[in-house]
């Protein structure tokens, strides 16, 4: 059997399209979005009383919710309950995108609140979208060091809070593009014009992606709480 399982995911953004793709299927109860396996709600459309949350609450796909800086724990818990009222395991993934400068101030309170209230979620880190910037020349980019720093901090904070980082959301390509600054080759703003191909967001190139993969391997192969020290652990716990 040469077949492979292939799964897709995209943001629930254009509701006319998403609603048209909602179907009932023979083998399972309820309505499913058949345009993707794993739809997710973006941070800017995640209002509790908004149409995107309402739509996703009515489909049976596993769904993701992007959460960013400035969100209160009360608002997060109420949104969780709207999307997963039965507290079903595997139903909801929370995708944090705080930015390297804000993750240490923002993430621990949400981890503690969700854990204390017994909400069953999968935690995922998106170290890309909170670290965007525009160069003086008007080019949209991201700094590899900020991406790395946010992801590494996410591992450490989860370990300190007694929760688990269950996934990573990256934008990357196997091509040798020059869209994100830094990395092993220390790409500069002058390099961006050489091979900037994205029409939307800047992506990690092949080499930068491997660097992030190696970081994940290192973090999974260590005991982060011991690494970050008792002082930092006490600050988050």
C-alpha cells in the first residue's frame, strides 16, 4: 500500500467559503468542515461573540485558537467553554503567539488558569506571528533570534508550570529563500532582496528550519525545569 496519510490545516477566515464547505458525513455525527482537517481561528477574529467562534463551535473538526498578548484569562476560559463545552479531549488546541518580548509576562497566567480550571486542551507555540517587523525599506520580515527565543521560552515556561508543549506552528519552506533575518548564515536586510519569494508572510528557509528542528530536539531531550533554575521556576509556578 503506497498511500500515505496527509493532513491539512488553515485559518478560518473567509466564512462564506468555510460555511459552503461544511457537510454532514455518513460515518460520523455532526457537521464537518471538509476543506481542511484542522481549522484554526486567528487572534484578530477570536472575539467570543464573533462569527468565527460561532462557526467553529458548530463543527466537529478538531480546532485551534490563536491567543496573543493582552488577552485576559477570563476571556480565554470563556472562549474555551464556547468552543469545547463538553471539555472533550483532543477537541481544542491553544496556539500561543506572544512574541519573544512578551511571552514571559503573558504565557504563565494562561497556563495556570487553564490547568487550575481543568480545561482539557493541547498547547502549541507559534513563534512566528508575534515576531513580525518591517524594515526601513518596507519589507516584511522576522528575526530568527526572536523566533528561537520565543520557542525556547515556551518550552521552559511550560516545564516550570507543570504543563506540556504539544506542538509548534511554523511557516517554512525547503527552498533557499532569504525572508527571515539571522540564522547560521546571519542573513541581513541587504540579503532580503536576493531571494524573497513570499507574497504573504516571511518564512524560515531550509537551513533556518533545520536549526529550529535541532532546538526542538535539544529541548525534548533535556529536563527544562532543571536547566532554567529554581529562581525562574518559582517565578512561573
